[in-house]
């Protein structure tokens, strides 16, 4: 049967055209019930049902409302808001209508993906019924009827059809279809039409054997309406339609809301668009923050210039006061309003509305109410940028001391905190497995096992190189190739060779694992790899971007096995000047897999003169020349304290912690990887000027260097920041014979002034320059096992040299730009996850150490604290001079010469101090390293200048760090 849909559409030119679409209706679409003999089960496809079907005799949880066998049929809003309930193993035999699925797809991509996964789970017995193509369930939109009302009516028609249809099943016990909706009007109409309908809460509370499910109910209420009486705390949000008009007219600005990790009463909004002025707007005070949550897209109204403020240097943590304790908040807000230099004032605004919520499930812990048998409790997220969340639960005693996941449902104007619901218990706080799970979830790292669909695209074992594989490949197995990596490395991406040519020149080759040979565009393996974006290295765990068969075996360039590679080969003269460059797909056989230390030992050995050692010496000699050329051009040599843990072989707890020692061979490998990346970048850009995937490092704005210049000036040193070359030269000169560590501190501080390097598509940007490397063009080619960007670069290079064919997405600059955005996000989150893992293992290290006394250097000075670096451990911590419930010492902060005077003792940036380090586990969720200043002693203060401090997890965005440095 055929019908048609007619609608009007406006073209880009502004003309209105009438569109008529044919709509086919069928009679052979299965209802999905296993007991139904009238329907012929049909495979999934257009106009057919999806899922493995409903059970013949539904065996769901026993309901006091519906004791007989029944199927559930939810409407769109219920599915959107109660997806946590529907995912629970207890809920089975659910019919998801095509109408509902399409609406969910348009309104929430994450929920749509989750419901599709549930439908495909055979144990859940969810069935997607294509009611829009069934002759008896399709309905036309009535005149004057809204599309929303039409969809509600279509859902009720489908419920009625199901109940009539299932009555015809010849069975002892009839199966009923229960309509679930939280829409009062829809429910009333359903009951009038003789349909059995309940709200989600009514049905879940009827499952008497599963009372824990009640905790997972989302608290559904309109954000603008108060769910109970109470004082109005926040201004009303302006409706979206008015916000959009205001943004167009310039009254409001749209941007991303970034909450402060150090001060819960302060946030910044990064304004979208190209306009440089007002790029960052400060928001201060509870009412101005107006219920925005970190990463929301918000509309902001700028305040008058006489109301502008300076970024706060005060650290304030939310200690979870009572709902009504707003006076305390106002006192804290007054602390922020201190007189400051007019030059420090920044554009300041207030949040007037929310354009898009970016809420996600949050990990954290329950702060159990002190009221006996209370069901309402506060949840404290692990991420300090997220506000506390009020939830209702009957399991408070069980959940105390556990890491749990909670979702936000809404934030009424009369509530100090948002409302939410319990989702999942992850395990005991402090447990290593649980904490690792928390940091992966909190940093949005995809870490689920690879699905069968992904694994099905792996090569079948035993694998060997075939004649077909050798097509377009050069056989380089005769070369003395070797790899140099950190100890324990199994995913070996790169290998090198160096040999003298007969003409007196030198041939140098960088050989990279040919991952793109195994991962073909568009298949499930490729889609999973691009979603993950990067391998994530934690202290004891590696979350692979590609399955282990590839990462640690077939793609890993291990020694003494044949492997497929992509080679970049140069002919150089002894001055390391490149005479020729060529690229080829190849087959290699590495002669040695060395660690940096082993390679260094070979180079330094007076007795070893084999081919591999000779090759390493040649590489090292050329690398030194290449490095000097780079630094002469203005490449920066920066410093960052990296730590290495030594683990107990049985308990896997850290038993030693020290900073990583870099050898000459680290630099040797780095130089040739940089050279390969630059050579490949130029090649793919020459071939594909619009579609090359490149990497750039923007030059920092001059204001970023303020803290560095002032700090150096305090030690009578001058740092020039006009260019990367001027900066590099002044850093080289900035030395003190009496203070050798000063230069390292300056380089660490310089690192904090830098911008984040990012991937981009050459056809979407004009600025290609890499500031840190002083290179006009750059990309990533050398690590395809652990970075998806490199796989795309391999594909572009393969097409450029005629070794592979192209495909549409590879030459679509808009799709490449979207991919770059995802890759930048994944790389940033991977960095933060790694730092959080280091922070957690550092806490484990100090757990049983008692008090540890160490030398430290002051890196930054704040109004009420100093940030110190302990070189031995590469550890940062903030020493506070104010402590709750104790007298505050006399403080005098000087921002011009970064220093703070505590009583009569002045502390300046780069001063050497002694601190006692101890783990404070009084707050099990936010365990922290406490540091007590031992030398110099603070005079005139009986209270130890305490020092609660947190290990810097460094999980904050780099741009946020810059603003902190400016303070």
C-alpha cells in the first residue's frame, strides 16, 4: 500500500517549494512476539523490526499492578529521561516504536546509541516495531494537530493495535501491553481510550522484589518550576528563542562554560566565534553562575564596566552547606570583591540562559545526611568543577564509602544544588580497580572490551606476508634496522637504520608500522579506532586504541620477525643536510629491540662494533647536528617533571618514585621522528593542499608570559618573548652559578605558558606554524599503533605515492575537520587521565611513608598560598596559609614581584624551602598530600602554616592553566 507525504520546504535561494514523498505501508511487519503465529518473523531492515524479539511468556520482574504476563511500551520522553531504568537487567520485553526511536535520535544522540545497544542485546528482549510503515498503525497528521500531538496519538494507536493483535494468540494466559508515560495529558487520553497506562514511577514502585530500582528513577520536573516550596535563589533562565534573538542582535554572547577547579564561586565562559575581544568572560558569584554546569553551552550578558572584576587568586572549596545557608555564600562572595589594580580587571558577565546542557553521568561519593532515616542525601562528584547533586536513595548505608555514578535530572531555581538520581555502584573507594575505573569514566576514555564486530576484521591467525602484500612494497629486510623504546614497550611503532653509501653520503631510514594495511576505511575496526582516537597509558595499564593482536603483535616492529612498514628514507651528507627524500611501503626485519639505556650502552661501548651499534652511532652523530639546527632556528627546549614508579611485583603498589632520567638516545630517536613528521607533512600538503591532516602549535599571546617575565626579573634575569628564537636564547642565558636548578624551573614555568598543540585540516586553516618546534609545517606520522591521526596521514601518503587508493571521506575537508576536533578532545582527555593516574599512584606511594621531609621550590605565589615543586618526586602541591577554624596569619601579597609575606617572612617565586609531606586520607574521595612548611619557619604564628594540598593532577585544560599563571 502506498501513501504520500506533502510538505513545504524553503531552498537556499529563499524560494518555497512543495515536496511530495511516497510512503510505503506493509502488512507483513512482525509484532515481534515469539508466541504469535500470525506474524512471520522477518530479518532487520528498512520497514522491519529490529532486535531478537519478545519472549513468548514474558518473565520480567513481578509487578503488583500487572501480575499477568505483559510487555512494556514507553513513549519518547520516558525513554529519554529514564534510560538508566530501561538499561537495568530487571527490565525486559519492551517494545520501542519507530516513532519513539526517530524522536530520540533527533533529540539526543547519546541516548539513541544507548537504546540501540539495548535493542541489540539478546538477553533484554527489546523489540523495535516499525509502526510508521505498518498499514494498521500508521496515521496521518490531522489538520491543526501539532507534530508532537500526532506522535503521541501514533503511540497510543500502536498500543491499542498490539493489545488487539495479542488477544488473537491462542494461549492460556493473554499477554497485555502496558503503556508507560510521564506525560499527564497523554496518560489521561490513553486511559479514556481503554489503554492500561502508568507513569514510570508507578510501575517501578510496583516491582516489589526490586526496591533498589526506585533509586534509579530520574527526578523529572521542568527546570524552571520549583518542585517544592522554598526561597528563590537563582534568576529565571531566558527562553531559548529569546536567547537566539539576543545572540544575533549582540545583546548576549554564546560560549562554553568552564567552572573553576579552585574556586567554586568563579567560572569563565569562552565565547564562540572569531571576535578576539571578550574572548573570555569571567563569571563570579552564585547568582551570576545561575545553575550552569561545567562544559554547558550558555548565553552570557556582559556587566557594565564598573562591575568588572579580576580573576580571583583565592582558593575556595564548596564544603556542602545546608540548602538554606545562602548567607554563608554571600560572605564568601564578598571575600572575592577586594580592591585590585584596574589593569587586572577583565570582561565580566552573568549567565542568563542555557543553550545546551552537556550533562553526563558523574562519578563520586555519597555524603550521607546526618538526619536519621533520611532519604535525601548530597552526592559529591570526584571532579571539583561539578556542583554537589541532591539524590534520593534508600541504600545510603550500603553506598557510604563506595564510588558511585549519579546523573543530573534538573536544577530548580529554589535549590542550592541540582537534583539527580543514582545510576550505578562502582566499588569501594580507594580500591585500585575502582579508582582506575573512576578516572577512565571521568575523563571519558572508551575502555570497554573490543566487540565481536570489531574483532571480526582482524587477520586470521596464523598470519604471514603474502605475494599480494608485497605489491607496491620494497623489500628492506637486508638492512640493519633496530628499534629503541622505553623498557617494557610492546607496541613498537618505529624503527631506524643508518648506513654509509658508496658516494660518501649517508642513508637514514625511519620505518613505521603499517597499521593502515590492517585497518581499512569504514569498517567496524576503523570506526572503533577513530572513536578511541589514541592509546591511553596509565601507570599500570594501557587502554589500546587497536586490539592487542595488532598493537603488540602483527603491527609491533619486534626484532627477528618480518613486519610490514611505511618507510621514510633520506640521503644526507655528513652535515645532516637532506639531499633526497623518498617514501615507500616496505617489509623489514628488525635486528634488535633495544631500550634507551641499552642503545646508550652500545654507543658508549669501546668494544662493540657490530652493524647495529655502528648504525646507532651514525644516527646519534647526525641527531646532534639536527638538534643544533632546530635550536638555532628557535625551537624550544622545555622541561616538565615526569615521574616513574617502581612497582612491587606481588601487590603492584608503588615502592619507589623518581623523576625520569633522559639519555642521549631519547633525543636521538626524537630528532628522527620529528624529521620524518616534517618530511611527510610537506609531502601530503604538496599533494593534497586542501585535505592534509596537519598539527600546529599556536604562538602564545604576550600576556601568557607575564608570570614568567616577572619571576625571572625577581632573580635579576631578563626573558625576551618577542619570538620563539628570542625566548630560546634568553632561556639558554638565564643561568645562576649559585642556583643551577633555576634554569630548569624557568623552563618548567615556560611550559605552563604554552598553548595546546592541535590537529587541523589544511583546507580549513591558514596558520600552519608549529611554535615549539619552530617548523613551518608539521604532522604526526610516526605512531599509528597509538594515534589515529597517524593512520589518516599514512592513508594520505599512500595515495600520494600511488601505493593505495583514496576514498570519499579522505578528501572531504569538513569531515576531516570534524575528525580533528574529536582527536584533539581524545588526546586532551588521555593526557588528563594519565596525570590523574600518576596522582593516584603518588598517593599510594606516600600512604605508608608517614612524614617525609624534602626540599622544594616555589613555582607560583597566590594570595593565600604558594605552589611548590619537589624535584625528587616531580610532585606539585599547594601550601595554604589559611586553615578552617584556626587563626589566619597576617598575609601581604605582591603581584608585581611575585611574593607573599606571611607574618614577617617573605616567600618569593623560586625560593628554596623545606616541606614535610604526609597523605591526608580524612576525605576518602579527595585524598590529598598535605605539606607543612618546615624552613623557613613562619614567625609570630603558633599555628603551623598549614598546608593542605592536593597533588596537582594537572587535569585542567591548558588555557585554564594560563589564566591561573596570569594571576
